């Protein structure tokens, strides 16, 4: 079960911690509302967050969508609660993210050199490389092993060429280097580290009818990652670009 933690402004006869069910785009969450005012002491907030974590855990919650810029993770760890991961979201939007980065650089997307480096050829890597190959003229794929079948498939089905096993110099010359796994020996002018959840996400937009139904104050990346993972958001409903940034 996935939970949500949110701050609540003080009011008359408000509970310091209230837990209830709520629905976002037809997905159910157990939501813990924690009272926080401008003068609430840090020690009090830590106790309230810990109490909220305990109550969420009793409801079977193991992962939580947190508020923006949340700094009380250690209080939730006591109850084996962890933040929702954004890795799946990051990898799912990788090809669109690359196009957005190139646009921000003012680089011509179609003729750009895009490199992908990964330890192994997972389904996420295959999908990303396929999408990139259909959008960009030069796509390089760096793997520990394998990849020949994918190269043949892309040539046979789409008539595109994929450069397998590029040199370190070729990777570093790419306009965008997409890393599915850490690689300290290689640096491009623009590196997209899909394994790093601390890095800011690009602006992510939903259709207005869905956007207005999202709760305010949540970590946007965690919320969208959850809705996407659980099927509340369909492929294509998350657009990379615009004026809203996600962290």
C-alpha cells in the first residue's frame, strides 16, 4: 500500500496528526496530515512525523509520497517507510527527456548524437534505445555484453543503424550521454544520469483536466511516478516540457 504525507495549516480544534483515505485519479492512498505552523518547533514536528509514520505503517503502508523539500526521512525510517522511487518514471521518459535537453541547448534534435550506456540490456534500455533511434540520426549503445540482436532488429524493422560498442571518446563527444548505471570514467557535455534520484526531473505536464485533480504540496516526481506505476496515468499523458518543474 502506498501512502501520502502532507502538511496542514493550524486551525481550530485540528488534530496534530490525522490519517484518512483519499483518492487521486481513482487511486487510493492512505494520507497522513501533519499539523505544521510557522512557529512549530522542529522537535515537535519530528514527533508528529514519527507518529504519522507509525499510523501509516499500521495501515500496511510501505512507500510514501512526501511533501516537497521534506527533511524528516529519518523519522519515517523508524517504521520501515521509504519514499516512492522515481527511477521508473525517469527511465520511462528518457527519450522525451533527451529531446527536451537538446531543445534547451538549441541543438538540432534529428542530427544529434545520442549515446546510451548500461550494464545490461533490460527492457527499459531496449525501449529507450528504440525510441531514440527513431528520432535521432546517430545513436550509440555501450553495453558490457550483447546488443547485436537489437541492432539487427532495428535495422530490419525500421531501417536505422545503431553503433554498438563505441569508444570512450565517441561517448564523450555525444550531445547527450544517457547513463542507466554509474560510470565515473566518462563525461559528456550533457549527461543524463537515470540512476540518480537526487537529480531534478525536467518539467512534467499533464492534461489540464488531470492537472487540476492533483493535490498541492506533494513531491511532484514521486506523485507522478506512483500514478504512472499504478496505471492511473497512461503512457503519453505525461509530457516533458513547459513551465512546471518536478524534483
